[in-house]
C-alpha cells in the first residue's frame, strides 16, 4: 500500500505492509508543477505495485470538514481515475505531531540528520498508513 499526506506545496508518501501493519516514509514530492508530481507518482506506482492507496483526510478538531478536506477528496478521486486502484481516506488528525515526535526520536538516536527533516511529510504519511492499517486489521 502507498499512503499520501497532502499539503499545499508538498506531498508526503509512505509505503506499508498490511500483514505487518507497519509503514515507512518513502519521499516528499513537490506538488507543482503538477505534471512532474504525476510523473513521480506514476513511477512509484510502477515500482511498488500497491494493491490500494490511502489518502490522509484533514479534519478539524471537531471532526468537521475544512478547506483541505475538499482538496484531499479531489486528490483521492484523481488517484482512483488515474490508477484504477481502491483509494481509502484516513482521518489524519495528529499525524503531523506524531511524525515530528518520531523524527525527533530517530534523530536523537543518531539515525537521521537535520537535513532529513524534509521528509517530515513522508513520516506523516507513514503515520496515516499505520493508523489505517490498525483500524482495517481489527
């Protein structure tokens, strides 16, 4: 499975395994220009051959929709149309904070450098995917 954390400038991407319930960051991809983003996604789909895709759905604290929720739903629809794969939306509340904590922990153990912070969106995508897998596995 591949998961995506949609931002206004960047797209975090993670890969995960439904058997182990784990995910790891792959990359952060600039969303503009769009044709380059789609070319990069095409290559990732060919490389990983995922059975399904997961898109983080940004919701407000109260669980309500917000402007980025619409963008995430449109992105999910574009993925469905382009790749013909099942696409699930996963509540992403708290994923960015969890990703920052994970990155800080990884860095404190000497396994990441400050420059690796550019992958924070990909770490958030990994959190989103692990949350999805935990719910789907129940």
